[in-house]
C-alpha cells in the first residue's frame, strides 16, 4: 500500500512532465531545441497566478467543467495498478467506474465547450463525441479481454492477477490488444493522427478547440488533467504489456515510470513521423482499433488463455 | 388497504370529471386525490406488503404521480379543460397502481390494462385542437388496441391445451411488448410522448411502459424455459437499446429525443432481466444477484431521472413555446433551476457517476462480467454482447444528452427571445425527484438485505457476491467526486483571492469581431458527424438547396430522421395491405349479377372440394 501511495504521488508529480519529454522528442525530429522538460509545470504555475476571463455567454457549467473534469480524472487514477501494485481502493467493478469517470470528464468538457456559444468549440465537441463512442467501445472490449485473462473485474487485479505467462499463452492476442490500446491512447490524449494540439488553425482541432475560451486557473486544471490522462493510459498500456507484478516493488516502480515515459517518446515519434488524418478518415482508424480489440478477444477465447 | 390507494385515485378522478365546469375545484380534487392515493398506497405497503414484483412496479407510479400532479398545476394553465385533465390523470394513476397488484387473475388484469390504455389515450390527446395530434392519437389508439387484441389471443390460447406454445409465447411477448416499446413495436412512443402534456409523458415513460415488462415476467414467462426467456429479453432489449439511442441522436424535438431514450432504457432494463434469467438457467448465483439489482435499480433510476427530464421539457415548453432544440439555446439563463436539474438528470441518465444512473448500470455490467468470467459459453456470449451494447449505448447517450442539454440550455438564445420565467410549481417536483436520486446512491448499500428480504427468494445468496461492498464503494467514490470538486473549487477561489482579478467579455471567436447566435453550433450540427457515421442505419433524409449564381440569395439545408421501423417496415406492410384491400374492393362492385356470379363460383368450388375430400 505504501508503494502504491508513493507511486501515486510520483504519478501526480511526473504526469505533466510527459508532455515535456514528448515535445523534446518532437523538437529533436524537427531539429529544434524545444521547450524545457518541465515547461508544462511552469505553464501551470503561471496560469494559476493569472486572472480568468469568463465569457458573458457562459453559465455555471462552464465554470464547473474544468474542476469536475480534473476531479473525475483524479478519481479514475485511484484504481490503477500504479507501480504494478494493486490499488488499496480497488473493488469488484472499479474497472467500469474507471471507464465512466473518464466519460464524466468528457461530458463535462463537452458541455463546457457548448456553453460558450462559440462555433469552433461546438465543432470540437462534435468531433470529440463522435470519436469517443468508438474509443469507449474499444476500451470496454479490452476490459473484457483483461477480465477473461485474470478472472476479475477489479482494474488492478486485471493487470496484476494474470500470472506471468500470459504472453506465452496468447501472444498474437496480446499484440493486437496492445495496438488497440495504443490507438485508444492516441485518441483519448488527443494526439496525432487523431487530433493535433499544436496546429495554428482552430478549425482542425478537437480538444484544444473545446477549451479555447478557458483561461487562468481553469486552463491550468485542464493542462494538468491532460497530463494525468496521458499518464493513466501510459500506465495501463505498460501494465498490459509487461508482466512485472512479480518484481520487487522498486523495480516495478522504475519499470512503470520508464514505461510511461517511453510511451511519451513513442507518441512523440508517431507525431513526428505522420500527419493528422482527415477527420473523415479518423473513424476508420478507430474502427480499425475496435476490430483489433475484437479480434484479440476472439483469439483469446479460441487459444484458451482464459483463466 | 393497498387497493384503497387505487380506489381513492379513481374516486378523485371521477370527482374531477364531475367538476368539469369548475376548473379550480377540479384541480384541487385532482391534486388532493393523487396525494391521498399515494399516501394510502405507502401506508398500505407498510401495513400489508405486496409481493416484491408488485411493489417494484408500483414504486415508479407512487413516486412520479405526486411530482407530475404538482407540475401539472402550472402546466395545464390555459391548455384546455382542467376537469377532463385531472379526471383522466387520476383514473390513469388508479389503473397503474392497481395493475401490479392484479397478478393472480389475468382477466381482471386485462380489463384494467385496457382501461389504462383508454384513459391515457384521452391524456395524450388532451391538446386535441392541434392539427398534428390527429395522426398521433390514431397511432396511440391503434397501438393500445393491437396490444389488447394480442393479449386476448394470449388469454384464449392459455385455455386451449393443444395450442402451440410458440404462438402463446409470441402473442404474450408481442402484446406486452407493444406497451414496453420493443423493437418494431415501439412506433407509438416517439409519437405519443411529444404530443402528450409533459407531466403525462413523465408518468407514461417512467412508470407505464415498465408495466409491459411486468406483464411479460408475471404472465408469459412462468412455465417457460428460463434460458429461452433470458435470450428473448436480451436480444429484444439489446436491439431496443442500441436502436433507441441511435434514433434519439438526430431528433430535433426535445420530447421525441427523450421518448427514444425511454425505448433505450426499457431495453437496458430488459437486458438486465435477461441476464437474470440466463443466470437462473445456468445456476450462476452472482449473475442472478447483479441482474436482479440492476433491474430494480434501473427501473427506479429511469423513473426518477426520466421524470425529471420530461418535467424539465415541460418547463422549457411553457417558457419558450417550442420544443425544437435547434430553435432554443441559452435557456439556462432564463430558467436556471430547471436547466441545472435537467443537466444533472441528463448526466445521470447517460449512466455516469456521481448520480444514481451509474450504480444501476454498474450492476448490469457486473452481471454481464459474471457471465463472461463464468466459463459457460452461452453466458460468455451473452455477457460480452450485453457489456458491449451497454458501453456503446452509454457513449451514444452521452452524445444525445450533450445535444439535448447543450442545444436547449447552453450558449446563446437562437430564436426564442421572449422567454417566460420558470415557476416553482414546475421545478419543485424536479428538485424532489433529483433529491430522491441522490438518496438512492447513498442509501442502496444499506438497503440491499432489505431488498432481498422483500423479494423473498431463499435460493439467492447475495452475501457471497460482495454486492454490498461494491455498492458502498460506488457510493463513496461518488461522494469523493463531490468532495474533490468542492476542494478544487475552493482552491481556485483561494488562488483567485491572492490578487488576480476576473474579467468578463464576449466569447473569443478566433478573431471574429461580432459573433452572433447564428454562428453557434446547434444541436443538429453537434450530432451531424455522428449522424453521418451511423447513416447506414439511420437513413437520414437530407434536403439541400445549394446557393446558386454569383450573388446567391437563397439557400437551405434540412435534415430529419423519421423512424426507421415506420419507414422501412410498417409503411410497406400497411401499403401492401391497403393495396390488397383495394383489389378486394373490386368485388364489391354494386352489380347484382356480379354478386350472383361470385356466389355461384363459390358454391361450385365448395361442392368440388367436398367431392375431392
């Protein structure tokens, strides 16, 4: 339990740093120096010291949305097997609470965006809603996949209770599941090829378009929440792929942290290597991820890696 | 005692009808009657508890009736004759309170069932002067009567010993399914709900359509194979769920959207029941426990939240005079309490924490996951299908309700300028229902033993599934969400106190100097990508008039999504039968010699038939 709490603190501290690493990788590919590794933390502190501009169109929903989103993401984090240790707060079915907390964060962001009456934010919201349907379905298939492997509905036990030999039992299914989860990760954390957070044109954004009107501490919350989300999915992907729950705690902690940063590097490489897809093409990619998750599930059931 | 509650409601209804000429008197009699009957019902339940199933299907009526009655006080002002409204409102409530108690004798049940259809028909066409209501009323009456006919067939077949069981089963499921809005039979729901007064829609959607499921469980299923029952409910429920929410997405009429969402929720309840039956068939204890709890919780949650949403839609209609989501916008500033309640209920009904919608869906998910982890392949397939459908539906429901809330309440008003203020008669009941929803989240962990005691099924071992701990955890994390949000709000306030000031200004529209409400994303615009994604299923009708020439004057774009079952199933079926009857009509030519000829041919044919056989 102590190790889990230490890991949680580590995650809360390091989550925004992921963006620093990611941007460094992108800068390396572009031949630039890039912003500092801790830049997101600096941004957050700067924003916390600034005032907020609230549009006259908005109501309490706009003011509550960033706060609620961050709270939902933080609660979702409490069920993760951080550092490959089972969460002390786990219970049967927390995997679904995890999924639905992410959903709560999403609807709050969308409602906050619609509250501003801006056409760009509406556009972002519409796209977010479209893509989230497929990625949520993929996520659920992966949860079923893990439930079959571990025989449990607890998110932590799903990852930690599979025994070390699941790669031997169902290697092709594992590869497919990992790729599907990577697609979900790219969607949920709003990265290329689904969404480009750094484009200069609001017309082509998704997540950044939804938060165009946020400023001050609200924007700080949103940035921090984005970091948490990337960490959440990084941790899940690491835990899905690496059977490290039998390691000594400090080694497991190092592996998980390294895994999250490695995934940030991967995302950075992905972003540098390819351009954002046209919006009409994104659902095709997401459906590809969905089908891969489905195939992984079918393969698992056939090959008998089921506990 | 418990029948007295229905009796009081019926008496109050007749009294209100008698006071037709004196509107105020009828209103007093109506409201007082509803409240008295509900009090009598609660006292009756406490003194001589009915069986668990009856209680479960009475509860939504008991909760929604008083809320809808209070809401009606403000709603029906200037909408027609209050005597008639209150009369039939109370009579409908009386039938709905009586129905769950009549599970011993099917004939009594059938009579009350038919009465319920007729009484509610009057309520649906209460606003009878509206032109479009003629079609709606016709459809609703047809649906009620078709259901009644099928149930009579069902009743007749139950006496005939040699009758095929399949026909008996299909007649029962279809007859009750017409009320529950099963796929293809749901046609009346999206028509009747937008037309009926909002409080009536609330009661019909939250309590009445459940009774269809009650009928199926109590009258059709006994004596049937449990696995067949489970699969029927699961498959029909699954189709209802997905189809309902997908058709909810593109609707522009707020109440029509809510009606489709009711189809979806009845589907979810059916899936939960289906999981229970399948668990029973394969002796899977945890699937039964979670399935039963999921059914109970979702019935009550749906009643509370959908009630709130329909009452909210009623307030919106009274304030703005329209139900078109695309024409509204910005209602939150005019009707803040209604808007907040509507938003909370919408988030809850999408199945999201921290509201009660989530714990119901959590139970259903757990039933599905118990099936997945059980090792029996039928249960595994059922579980995977149920969980997948639930999650896709959850995500679609988020989109549909984001559209409903965003389009109606958020942003700037688009067409509605003179919006009336909200009335406490209307939002009071919504607050009451929401309070009950929150109460459910935090009280359910402690009432689980009580629920299973009332159900009185000794074979179910709920303790071994740890369901109480799960519900307790779900409630604690919901509470944690409130706590954490409050802390963050305080933190933001604290940061702000330290000297940085807030400013207000127009929305930053990316450099555009004069943003107007016409540029805002409407509900339809929000859902357009999703409509395209699912267009192969929805078959949305588009009507485009593109701008032409160098200085185009006029251009327009319209899209609407009429019901798929109506367009692609019922319309062709009815057209076919209309064609057939047109052809048959030719025999009725009016010429005497033609009739003589036909009769001769028939007689000859009969003689030939007799000789051959």
